[in-house]
């Protein structure tokens, strides 16, 4: 039984093989790559857009080279520690599924059997994700309108994606776990220093979140040696700075032919409060 619900009427969706259909016959085709589009146009806000092809490809190229593998290992470890057998796990804002797929492999290696779902608003991203891993059900949808049944998930993973506390709280079971990865203070500091006249460290907000009990924080910090401009540009295109860079900064970026840069993250674990 799937935990996916119809974005139109909220009814449970059944898999007919080629599509997901609800009791009221709203039907959503499963794309050839394996993902299902549950995104309604009214849920695509003007200010909210998914990653475009360049950003998705840059992230895939960069992550597939293993640069963030220490983070990936730590996140997988945290998920394995907090996931029981027969759980439902949701990766909200899963991108092109690099971490989703690694989580699946790590759970399998630990003999923890789960149903894993990945949701992202970018169709290009979930298409890549579905091609990457056939054992995960990927859907195009917004984290602000998750097509996921209330109280259905044991574990929710949110990595560098928009945060919607209300929805994350709604879809989690009572006592469910949320694992979140965020950039920490010095993340990409040397890259910022090389590009901006006045670089700033990242602000790390207080850990408290409405509706959740904060359980733990794990700091993951390491240096990356980027040997060429291609990898530097890929890394830059994955970041929010990509949207806000002028001509001068762009030229400085293009002139960089190698860089040693810090990756600095925090993995925060929460438990849903109350019933
Ligand atoms: C920085 S990427 C992180 C992707 C992935 N979690 C990772 O760490 O590789 C942020 C992702 O959030 C997605 N996104 C942006 N707005 C969204 C929304 N409203 N609902 C779902 N996903 C969204 C983007 O398409 C993008 O894939
Ligand atoms: Zn329906």
C-alpha cells in the first residue's frame, strides 16, 4: 500500500502499473523513467521554482564525483540509526536522488526494509532520480503540498531543501523522526572569499522548530580539493549564490583554476512532538 495521495481530492492512490489512480478516478501517469507527476499547477508558486537543468546536472556531476561523500556517509548513518524495519521514509526535496539512493543502499546493507519515497518540485530532478534508482518511488510535487497521507511516515529527510514544518509534521507519524542537513557557518568560505568583495559566514539559526523536539546535532566538516574550473563551476551552480552573482563575481569565478574549499554542515535530528 502506497502512502501517496491524490493531489486533487486527497484519496489514497493505487498503482495500476502504468499510473496511480484514486477512488474518484483522478489518474497520474507514471513516466517512462519511473517517476509520477503529482504537481498541480496551482501548487507552483511564482516565487517557488525547482532547480533548472543546469543546476540539476551540475549537482549530479559534482555529487557523483564523491566530493560530499563524508556528508553522505554521516546522513546515511543517522538515518540507519533512527529507522526501524518496515518503515516509511520520505526524502522531501530530494533533488536528483543522490542521497535518497545512498540511504536506500545503507538501509538495505543494515537489513532494514523500508518503503522509500522522494519528492521534488523539479521534474528534471525527479526524472534523473528515478533513472538512478528504480527501488525508490519518486514524485514531482511541492513540499508545501505534499501528496503524502497524514501520519504515514516514520522518517523524513530534508537536505538543503525548502522547509515546510506544518507539512513535515502532518505527514510524520506520532514520534516520527526528521533528519535535516543544513550548511554551517564556514561552508564554502574560501569560494566566497575568492568571489565576493565582502564575504559573509553563514548564519546558523537556533535549532528549535515548532512541533518538533530537537534530539541531536552532528557537525560534519572537511576540505575539498577542486582541481579544475569545471568542478568549481559545478559546485557554485548548486548553491543559492548562483542566483545572485553579478558580472565581476562571474569573471572571478571563471578565472579560478583550482581551489581548496571547506565543506561545513550540520545534521540535525528531531522527533515530532505530541500525538
Ligand atoms: C539544493 S537542492 C537539494 C537537493 C537534494 N536534497 C540534495 O541535497 O542533493 C534543493 C532542492 O529543492 C527543490 N525544491 C525547491 N522548491 C521546492 C518545493 N517547493 N517543493 C519541493 N522541492 C523544492 C529543488 O528543485 C532542488 O532539487
Ligand atoms: Zn482524486
